[in-house]
C-alpha cells in the first residue's frame, strides 16, 4: 500500500495522487498568494464567457452523475484499473489492480484489492473502526475512527496516508467537490462502452485532466475514467473501467 520497489527493480507506486480525483476534500475555492480566498464559484461564473451547448450538456452530465452517486444509499461495483509509474530513466511502466467496492451509507465500506502481481489487500470501515489487511505481507492493523463514511475516507487518505483510488466518488460531497474544481469541460461524443450507450466528457482542473464515460439513461453511472496528472513528471495517467454496478 505504500511506495515500494518490485523484485525486478521497477519503481511501483510513487505518487499518492491516486487517492482522489480532484485530490482534496478542502473547500472548493482557490487562495491568492497571501492565503486569502479568491473569487468564489458565483463570482467566477459572472466573469466566465458564455458556455457552448456542448459545454452545457457536459456540465449537465457531470452534475447528474455526481448527484446520482452521492444520493445512492448503497452500491457495489468492481473495477479494473491501471496507472503509470515514471521510472528514474523517464520511462513509464503501467501497473494494475482489480477492486471490488461495497458501500452502505452512512458508515459502512468494504474494499477488496488484487494487484497485478497477485498481492491482496482488504480495507473495512464499520462506523467505529478502520481495519486493513495486507495479505501479501501478512499484516493486519486497526485504528478507531467513529463517524461517517465521508469522515473515514478523509482520515484514511490524509492522516493514514493510505491509497484509496477514486475515493472522491464514494463521498456524499462529490456534487460539490468535483464540479467546483472544474476549469473547463466539454462533451466529446456519444459512444458505447462494452455495448452500453455512454456519454464521453473531458475536463480540466488546476492539476489534472480527466475524462468520464457516463452511462446514458436514468442511472448515470461512470463506466470509465481516465485521469492525467499534468503537473507530475512525465504526466502519468490513471484509468479505471467499471463493471457489475449494483445499486
């Protein structure tokens, strides 16, 4: 779960930015050089140029997806993901993992992981305790964390410094936290993912470029996501394909 070197000498997991999409759960406004909050979303919207129809549709799709996910009482999903690791030579090597996430609000979460080298991890939150098992190293740990799932995720990522890819998608703050950081957003095309009609949108925040493929219809679930860390050396990418959604 921490940065490590594999047996073949390749740097395996050097950046903690996999934790979140917009990468923070801080308030959705920027600060000027003196640390004072800059113009809020409403003021920024006044100064922004008029949106095109494509941009309006993309914003509506993103809003629909975030509100739908945040409003679910429970869900489970499996996803296969890959991420680039930039080596000291500058070469990018992709590693991967499979995860199954089971969530029940307000305070239940189970995340099972199988890395591309076969190592298994498990993280469980039961409303009072966070439990983590690293089966590869045969290490088990627990820490008290009473409160909501949102609070547990922030504690897991910030205080424990543990990896939780796409953690922001699991929080009820998603509708505020993600759109509030988006600088540009546009509709790329209407397409299909594994035979499922989807809308492909692309956007940018201050530090990442992202793409979502969002399921068409009354269940606007993410089917695929690609994140480019444009300020990191080599601009590594993270991608995830979602399957077996059960709401």
